[in-house]
C-alpha cells in the first residue's frame, strides 16, 4: 500500500501537475494548468490515517465504486456527483489507485478516452 510520499510522487508524475495549498496546510491540492486556470484533479488530507484521497470521477463509475468498496465514498466537501473520496485502507490495489488518479487527471484535461481498469 502506498504511503503519502509515494502517493504524492504518483500524482505529481502527471504532465504539468503541481502541488498547492489554497485551503490551508491541511489539504494538499494537486492541479493542472488548463487555459487561463489551474484545475484540481486530486486532493490529499495531510494528516490522519488512513490517507484520504479525493479524485474526480465519471458519475456512473463513481456509483459503481461506492457500491463495490466501502472505502470509496462521496467526495468530502466536493461535488458528490463528480468526486469520490477514497480511504487508502488496502481495499483497492495500488494499481487501481494509480488508474483512478489517471482517470481523474484525464477527466480534468478533457481526455475522456481513458477508462480505469477496476476488477
């Protein structure tokens, strides 16, 4: 299971991704520049266990994931239709987490072709 540092490295490996703290030092916000704005695609709560990762998600896939995994819930303080908050408890594999990060990133940049491989 990935730790915070590894998770940050995975998220920052996305093209042009950057880390910001617009809501204070308790939530790491990962953004990508798009046109004139920076758009969020991942948020990580800085403290507490298990790690809380919030990602943008296709609404139909969001429902599927929430029904399949108890560690996936509606986005915390985010649009409940388009965001999930995932507790990194080991219920989802590292590969599934990486795939959902890529999915979130691609949704934000407008690439709708990527479909996560969730068993």
